[in-house]
């Protein structure tokens, strides 16, 4: 009997040891997962992580921004996490939250809606993460840095080029997205130049409308309405960007007015460069995107390391005067296209001078 009880006791002891061993195996992985929480901060040898929240990749320029920014960040020894919201405010906020949760050291935002994404800035700051507003300024927020081209100057260059060609006449303004602060800055720049001529009576604005989401289709509809309202009696058009300019040109072509009415755009898209060579677009504004992306990457790394970024302006976003780094754009027409966007390798000569399909 005693022998039997000893055997039972031994089995019970072995069973209890197995349970304790199993519990230890379950706990260990959980403890291991807690260790990398401060990755990129605790160990100075770890790479910094930069988050890049983008509005869209649909327009020609934005894949360039993405690729140049990634190239720049990685060349500086850091990692980059990129998310594209496809023009959806809610999705952009979700993406930004994901990047914040992933522990990025700095968050860079190209906002779809300048007002709606202010909440992202607050959430990033609550997590101790600084925020850079890239190309488009986030409104009514305490964003840490704004880096872009001088968008008001872009508009001024557009207007100066067109008024040189058409010093008097009936003008149409086809703007970009009303929700984008850049669209307002561009328009301000345009009217800095036009308003004195309007006051003199030399220029008359016969149509002025925003193009939702910057789409060529909406710009086309606006231009058709402008032509109909004015019985095709229009002398010049200034468009918010090259995409909207393409929509304008399509509407002019339908009325046999392409090449007869000068059109201004901005962004130096390939289609715009081709249209300049063909004579359907008078001017675009070239903004060297590689320079913008590299400056933004350098600024992000400096901010992640606690260094000060040198700025040259302050821009009011409705809440604060935001430290800003504004780069200089370049007006491009048929006279200097070879010496600017082609010489820089932004577009290839053969592409720009490609003959249109019959």
C-alpha cells in the first residue's frame, strides 16, 4: 500500500513540474515582445524610421516625390514607411495612426484635406512625434515644419507669363481643389499680378471656378461652362496645375480654339511639356521635385535627432506662424524648356518632342 502511494505521489509531482514548465514557455515570448518597444531610440545603432503619409499617387508628379523621398531617406541611413490614402481623408488618418503606432521618429504628411488632417498632428504630438507638412500646408494645427515651393510665387509666375502674351482681354481662372491650401496660395499669387490690371480695366475675369480634387475631368467641365457662358470669347486661361490645364485644353480643342488661347499650368508634367512644344499650352512652372524630397528628408532626419532645421519663412496656417522652408520655382515655356526640365533630366528630350498620334 505504501509503495502504491509513493508511486501516485511521484506521478503527481511529475505532473505538477510539467505544468510549471509549460507556463514558463508561454510567458517567455510575451516578455521578449516588450523589449523592442523603443526601437530606434534606446539603441543609438538602430536606424531612425520616417513615416510618409501621402494623399495620392494618381497624378504624374507624386510617384516621383515618393521615389525621391525614399531614396533620400535611405541614403541618409534611415528607414521609411510610406502609405498612400488614394484621396480619402478617413484612410489617410488611419494610415497616419498606423505609422504613429509603428513608432516612427518623424511623420511627414502630404494632406488630402488641409483641414481634416489636423487631427493627425495632434495624435503624433501626443506620441512625442514631430510632424512635417510636405508641399501642402496642414491648416489650423501646430505642425512643426512646412516645406514646399513658394506657391504664391508659382501663381505670380503663371500670371506674369500670360499677361506678357495677353496684356488685355477676357481671362478665365480654373483653380485646383478648394480643400487644398496650395490652391488658395496659387490663386493669391495669380491675382497679385492680375488685380492691378483688373482695376485698370485692362483685364476682365469672366469665369472663376475651383476644380474638385484637381481632376482634369472637373477642369474640362468648368472650361466648357466658361466657353458656353462667354460664347467662346475668351483671351487667356490660367489653370491650377498641369492636370487641370489638360482638361482646359481638351475643352478648347473641342471648339477649335486650341493654340489660339494661351493656357498656363504648373508642375512641369510630361503632357504639359509636350503641349508647350505643340503650342497648345503656353507655360508651366517647374518645381524641381528631387530638391524638395531631399530637403524634406534631411529635415526629417535632423528633427528626429533633435537638431534645428534652418528655415527661410513663416507661413500662417490659421492657428500659428509655421516655420517654413520654401524653394524657388521656375517658369518654363518653349524658349527655355531645353535648358530647364530637359537639361535637369526631369523629362527626356525624345519624350517631350514626341509627335502626337495622328
